[in-house]
C-alpha cells in the first residue's frame, strides 16, 4: 500500500522531513530484547502509565544519542508464560505504543528465517524493503491481494549502504513451520526473509503514517535440510546479539537526521 | 484463557456483576454491519473523535433498549477498497474501541463456515463457547499451545437457551480456504464453526477483561463438496440478515441484566 513517494519526498503521508526525536523499537521476544536493553542501559518503567491495566506489555526507556528511545515487548502470555509472538499481539503493541508515545520512527527488530537461494546466511542482519503476508489466502478477486497485503518499506538506502546491512523482502506468517501453501506464497512474495510479526507491524505503521525500519537477524535457513526449530533455538542468542549490535548503530545513525536523510536522494 | 469462574462468579477478572450499560459490537464486513445499522437506526459519527486520524475504522452509535450501543467496523482497505477482514485489523479495532468507549460488554457478530459433521446448517446463528486458532503452528513445547491460544467464552447459558441459539466452538484463521494443516488443527480444536476474526477479538476481550458474546451466522458448509467461496458469496446477505435479527434480540435480552445473569446459575 502507499509506498510511492510524492513530490515532496514524503512516503504515503509519513512525516519524513522532521528530525527523528522519539523512536519506538518493537521486539516480539524478551530474549531478543533484553541484551539490547542492557547494551543501551534502558530502564523498565511502570507500563501502567502508558498502557491499560491488565496487558502483559513491557516498556524500557532512556535517552540514547539525543533520542527518546523506548523498547516495547508484548511480554509473556498470562496463562502459558511464553512470549506473545505473532501478528496480533505485536500489532496491538505497536498501535498502543504509537498512540501513547507518538514516535516519529518505529523500528521492528527480531529474528527471521532466511532463504539461501536468495543469499541469506545465518547471522545476517537484513533491512526489509517490502512486507507481505504468506498465510492469508482469500480466493476472491481483490480480497486475494488484500490477504497478501504488500506494503513497501520506508526507503532507507543510505542507512543500508552506510551500515552495510543486507536488504531483502520480508514475508510474515503466524507459524514457525512452512506448509506447501506458505512456500508458494513466500515465493510469490519474492521473500528473502520470513518472520512472524513484520507485516503486521508494517500494517500499523502504514495506517498511522509512521516511518518504519525493520531489522531481521537470520536464525535459520529455511531452504536447507536442517530442521527449522532446532536451528532457531540454537542460533537465537547469536541473533539477539547481532540485533543488540545493529540497533544501537541505527540509533546513532538516525540521530540528528530526518527519515528522508536515510534514503539516497 | 482464564475461563474458570472464581467464587464471586467473575470470569478471569471480568466485571460480570455490573449491569450492562455500554455495548460495542465488532463486525468485520460492512455488508454484515449495514443491515444491522439500519435496523437499529444507528448514526455514523465522526470517527476522528474516538480513533486516531488516518484509520479507516467506522463507528455507528445510538441508544437501544436503554443501552449505549456502538457498532464498529474496520472499514475499507485504503489501497484496495475491500473490507479489512482478518485478525489484525479486527484486534486493533476491538482494542481501540474498548479503550475509548469502555464497554462492559463486547459482541462480535459475523459470518462463519460451519461443519455439517457437527450439526451446522446454512443460516444457523451460533454463540461461540470457546475460541482457538488453526493457523498458528509453533512446534516448540508450550509455544505450540500458545499458537492455538484457546480461550473459553464468557458463559451465557441462559441467553443461548432463551434466545434459542445454537452453541459451538469457534476456530479462527486468516484464510477463507482450508488446507490439510488447518483441517487438522480445526479438528483438534473441536470446532463447529470457523471464521477469520473471532479468536483475535476474544484475545483482546480476555486481555482487557471485558465480557464477550460471539454470534456467528453460517454462510457455507465447509465439509461438503460445494466450493466455499461460491457458497459464502451466495449466502452472505442471508447471513447478514440473520445477524440483523439476532443482534437486536441479544441487546433487548441483556438490557437491565448483568453479564452474570446471562449464565444459568
């Protein structure tokens, strides 16, 4: 949706010409977030001041390189105690954080599966150039396109080049495995990386016209013979460590810049 | 989750002992909502007063049987013009409406596929007794249960009996079709009806501890030989008409009662 730049250089009504001041970093898993919270020396605050009572969401805040930085995580499922992964909790958290904190930049950082056929290696950090869904099949004309829900990313060519990230398209689904139908849609989405939240975060960012940078660290290669779950669990802390390097680099880079500055003109 | 009633008759912290005053009815498709808006003579208001600017969400409000009633729909996709069906838009709309309007009862009304093996017929209106997901496969211990995300419904035995609704378990996924994997999960979820939003609305209602009644009108039989899409499109307006009868009956029934009154004691 949106995606094209208008003549003023703004993407889909996004305010890309104002200096970045407040950044919200959305992270689905606590194990992905905590190394970064420690690196940035952020402080967990009383979430009740920002979010309604009862929600399991966590917020860690501080000032980094002159920016107000908030890391938000959807927290633990109240009954089962595991991280609230997937599209619904992350979209709710992104929405609530955006409305309460009014960031002028969102970052979604997390782990992803990568396709070696597209050049992905374990440990790579990708910036998503496009978002789509691979598990929303609605075989009615136009609804079929809505289900895929392609959204072009906020353009950040300078940042990708200067910080030496890889770039590629991201496809999102609510399952860690991949069925034949998922695979078909992932191929149609031309995806290099696959995750469980990205397109939902992008949907909210796009709806509220907030620029978004999506950083995805590869924990497993989807198109090899090794089982996804084992690779994911084995490489999880390495990927979290890659993110705890990448996010501070991005924060340092965007400080003093506008979002429009992040893209080659 | 929650689900068990404590000794005070409250479900998972839900306020079931106060008289119902404000009701928010969440409906995914405009064609499902408009006959009901007309029947209830609700008025579309300026959504900007309740929701942030830029969102496509619609709200129709009025006083019915002494209740403040608001019908909310996620509206049309900005780029493609089709209804914003599926879990993410409906969970966001439910969350934003609940925070802004503070209802003490949520109703999710919509269409569903039904399983004839479980006794469902086209045109039946079901009240969901349990919610689960069938397209969130996470094959890691505990995360597997989180993916399914079973939530017991707010108990409404009296209402179901007195208004002669059918009752059954609801399974939700973001696709209109059904893959072999979906079918396996739907069977494991013991579902009688299948939709594209219910479990996500229930997730938000449960998180915010707001009682929820889910009314699902059957547009198509999933386990017969007729194609789902054709049946869905053919029976859509009949199902919308069934809902525009059922929802006013529910509003009339709950008026002057507490949510605890809706359940046989």
